[in-house]
C-alpha cells in the first residue's frame, strides 16, 4: 500500500529530475498546485466546477508542443472563466515550464500515482506534506511562509479553538494555523457531526479568516484550504495596509508574521495608535486591536519586539494595558527555516476594558541550554511537553502555576517589575552552560542571517526617521 508520505517523496523526486528543465523547487510547487488541482478535481468527482474542455483528461490526451500550448491557455482561461475558488487559485497564473517534455513527464507521472490510497489518507495531508518538504529542504523561499508543525500544534492545543468562533491568521502563509485549528475542532466534534447543519456550514465557510500578501503563497493557501474541505475567506492583500481593515474582529488569532521589514514598505494602516516601520510591531498592534473583548491570541514574534525602545516600548505598554499578556514562551533557535532569528510566542487575552489588564507575566525558557534544532535535531511535539504542562488547561493562562525559581524554566514577573525594566520583556535568568564554547555558536549562515535581519531593521528605522525629518524641514 502506498502511503501519503510515499507519494510526497515521489513528487519531490520528480522535481529533482525536472530541474534540468529550468524549474526551481519553489516554482515546481506552484506549478504542481495547478496540475494537482486539475487531477484532484477528477479524483474527487468535483470536475463540475471546471468549464468543459478545461479538465485533466483534456490535458492528458494531448502531447508535445500542442499539450504545452493548451496548458498555457488553460491557465489563462481558468483565471478568467473559473468561478469562486477556481478563479482565485488560477488568477494571474502562468507556467514556468518551457519544454514540452518537462510538462509531459510531470503530467504522466501525476496520472500514474496511486490516487486511491492517497484519497483514503486525505488529499489535504498529501498537499501539506509537499509544502513541508519544500519548506524544510529549500534553503530560501517557502520556509518563511511555513511554521513548523509541532509549534503550530502546540499553540493551537493551548488556545483551544471552539466551534462557532471566528479564527484569524493575518499573515496566513500556506494556512497551517487555520488548517490545524480546523482539525482540532473536528476532533472535538466527531468531524463536525455533533454540530447542527447550520453550524457545520459556518465552520466550512465562515469560521476561518486570513490575509496573505504574496500572491503565489496565497494560491498555495487556497489550494490547502480546498483540499481540507474549507471554502473560507482568505484574502490577497497586505494586512499592514488599509486592506487589513477588511479582516473582521476575531475570537482567536493564531499567527506567525513574517520576519523583517514589511513586504510593501512602511506599514500604511492609519488606524494604528503607534505608527512604526517595524512590521512585527505593526502586526502586534493589528492582532491585539483585532480581538473581540475576551478574545485570545498566540503569536510568534522575534526578540526585538520584546526589547525595542521608543515606539516598541509604547506598543508593549499598550498591549499590557488592553490585554492580559499572561505567558511568553522563549523558543529555541534553529526552528525556522533559513531565518536564524531568535523568536518567542506571546499568549494574551483581550480585556473587557482597555486599562491595567496585565498583572503578571509568566516566562518559559525553552531556549537556554537547549540544542539548536534543524535537520540533524528535528523539532517534535514532545519538546513542548513540559511547557504545555506548566501552561495548564485554561486557554487564557488562569490555571494554577508554580514559579520554579532561578534554576527552573518557568518563572513569574509582576507587571510592576516589568514597568521598572522600561517595559522590556527580554527576560532571561538561566545560566547558559555553553555560552563560552565557540563550538556551540550557530553556523556561519545562521549568524549572517541574524546580522542581515538586524541591518534591515536598522535601515528601515533610519529611512523612517529621515522621512520624518524631511517632513519637518518642509514645514
């Protein structure tokens, strides 16, 4: 019996063969999205959503130059003639394949796979496996849009999404957080069968919301949603521009905003209290402002958000006023592909009012004296077991907790103590046993990535300051 992982590996191996046709890994996954959509529509009996003459068999029965020309026109036609998700997936679609033999090899290989067993295990799992393969094996590219699954599963389990809630990811990437939230809810409701028909329809069409700036990644996300039986509003746009206002307030936000400066330049939202060129600080404002009263969030953010002075300090103070920032998880290094930045997860709940909601902040240090994760030491869900136990069963951090003292990983700091630190949340207390050993330093490419990250951030801040000064001179 052929498993989903076997099919994923076959598809990935085929990509290696196709590289001689000038197709890169990242381009291959995008290209494969178009072809998989056509093939899976046939396998699932849903070809009625495709216009006659623009289906898998119409592509399969052609050959050579005729097949390649037909494929190019098919992509254009589906982007203009398709309806709903079809049009969204194929909008502005073009092929990077230039050789008829390359397309023929790909179509023939796809048609010959064991789709019966893939159907039994779930097409969504197959596609997610392919996205993960792309993220883990490609040094640069899709990894920045893909959060490690063990971390996603941990965050979703602690946030405990519920049926009937609006769940949002404002930097949705390939959709990992929303897919896992949907899976969590389905496991708790016998695959939605314990819900009324009306509530089932809500879960499939209205429960999950997101926005993605990069069109190709937006396309991957739509395909991922479709294969998980979700027809939900995933918008193509920049959350940090005026487009972000289109995202409605949520009961739960789960997200990992992109590191570095905003993809479209300085964030242009005019409803943020604290304008900033730091995209992570801008995303943080969107998140806590985008929660309903008593709504909750878990968000991955780099270290600079915890300690940046000036507007960063003001945003952290505003967060702790409007929300109960109850938990900060210091993440280990090496868990994000081709990034090299140090990261954290902030867990907080929006208050019923906007004043003095944070009383204490609990920190769990999963970084100090931990291995640097990567291919040699893969991150697993078990690595989060101690943290999940300390976090407790209450999604909003209200379970009984114990401060483990200076030698433990879990500690509590009062709001007053943090205020005396100039609102600095970059708190550590464990002695790094490996800090004096050069052998334990990150790889040179990781160090270089960290330096580039800081340089990009500094350059962005200088450009913003220059614009402000030039504006003052004009006055």
